[in-house]
C-alpha cells in the first residue's frame, strides 16, 4: 500500500499574558480497512488533550486535509514547533 511521508506536525500557541499554553498535533496514520486517518490532538501543554481521528480513502487526501488544518491554525496564532 501507500506510505504516508508526512511527519507529525506539532503547533504551539503560547501567550503568557493570557496564561495560554496550547498545543495542536497533526498526524496521518493508517486507519481501518485500508483507509488513512487524520489524527488531531489538542489541549493545554503538559496535560492530556482531546483526540479526533477522521478517516480518508487515501493518504494523499488525509495529508491534503492536514495541510489545510495546519495553515488554518497558523493563521490563528499557532507556531510550528521544529
């Protein structure tokens, strides 16, 4: 099958004046029945967050959606963590 070449994307939004320390994680992983899952996890840094997995028929579609999500989050003040 196809392999996802996309690395995990970690985004942080930190604003100490507002006591905001958030993370947003994006990943593409094999899902059930040959599908691919766009995995999203978010919450406060250092604490368990919420997890959501949305299935897509192909890795390419999941990666495309991941890119859109990343750009949306970066437009809202999240910064990519290398």
